[in-house]
C-alpha cells in the first residue's frame, strides 16, 4: 500500500501540465501513486500524461471518452486509489518537492488526526506569491466540526490529505459542475477526528479567466451546491446545531448571490436573467425559516421571506438606503 495517492483531473491544461507532473515525480516522499484522469482533453494533455506513465510506474492514467467535469473525473481515480491517505492536485497547480513528506509526517506525529491541511500559496506570477490568509494559526489542531465551520466562510482553505477510508466513504459531490466538490471537503473535515496543519506547500495558480472568477451564470451553481450540501448533512443525521449553522450560512449566501446579480445585472442576457431569478426563487423556498437565528432575522434586510416578491422588495429597499448593490 502506498503512503499517499494523489488524484489529478486533467482537461486541456497542456501548457501547465509538465510543471504539475514534474512536481509529483520529484516528491521526497517516494512511496506514492499518482492517478491522472484525462477528462476527454482536446489538446495534447493525454500524450503528456502517457509520457510520464511510461517513465515512472507511479503514474497511472485514466482516459474518459466524454468530458464530465472535475468531480466525476476525480471519482474515477478515487475508485483506483490504494494509498493510506488521499489528496488531489489540480493539473495547473504544483507542489513543493517536500510537500507530501511534510504532510505525511504531520499525520504520523498526530496519530488521532485524520486530515492534514497543506500550506496554500496563491501564485499570480513568479514575483507575486501570496499565502492564503488562514484565520487559524498553523500550530492549532482543530476538531472535525471546528474545521467544517471554519471552511464555510473560507477562514481555512480546502487543500489537504485525508485518511483513505473517509475519502472512499465520501467521494466528490457531482451535483453541479462547479462548486459542489467543495461539499466533499466539508464532509471530510466534519468526519475527521482531528485536523492538523503542515508547512508542505501547494501552489495554486490564480487565473483571471477562471470560471469561478468570471462573471458567468455558472457562478449561481453555488446555490444548488449549497442545497446539495444540506441534503447530505440531513442524510448523515448530523447534530441539529451543525445543520442550523449551515442553514444560516446558506441563507447568507443566497442574499449575497442576489446582490452579486444586481451588481452585474447588465452583463447577463435576458434569458440568463430569467434563469437566475428562477434559481434564486427555487432556493428561497427551501430555506427553513425556523432555523435562521433570531439575531439575523432582526437585522435589516435579512428576514427569510419565502415570498420572492417580498425578498426582492426588501433587497431593493436596502439598495436605495445604502445607495449601491455592492455595499
């Protein structure tokens, strides 16, 4: 059994792929397997993957005949993973040479830990590399529930190694093309006994053209991803306090995404506007009003109306009072 399995989903990232794969091949922790899933790329990504598989037996390549998205691709790799711990590396990102060694050591030094967070480095260019602003000091050990709560508002990030038994039980959420794989991170945290941190660096390439950064209707997939997360928490029969905490998080997200839409309304087509309204209205009806904290209900503009007209009306009143949808 290898110590670590790394899952890398690949789709048309040939110009970055050598750096990604090379960072795996030079890891100082050699007892690893690298499972690369080509998600029906149309560039020469598959050729590059096969080159590495030929010269290094730790690389295993899966080719999908139809593009199905990162979460589905990673799950295909997860089925084959045999490591003691499992992690992922996006195909346009890379590790420092000692990343996996440091992560594995942190887990072995903390025998009651199931998960270890990497040190996330946001790479804009070679002269602009910024550490992710975690709100938890690196020497702090978190319970699984603490890490779950902190991950919701990105007080901590979601790049880590996790015990294989947990990852196998909770594969990547495929409810939406974007964002729903974040749900998997939160379930992994929630079901970990302890979550530790290490200094092993993950370099995350920041793209201005990324779909998660672009002004696109696909950003609203986040609302359905949130709903999928809620359904999974219900299915897991989690503590009612956890479910209530998440419902309040979901309500705040719904408000934030409506305000985002109003701020950039002119950039959406008439058809897209109708779809966005439908999606927000649909999600509004799923909010459990009785779970929303009284302090939030009493806050101006935050009462959870199920009526879409009332919801829009009060958000409009807020915009007039504040003078801008962006505030």
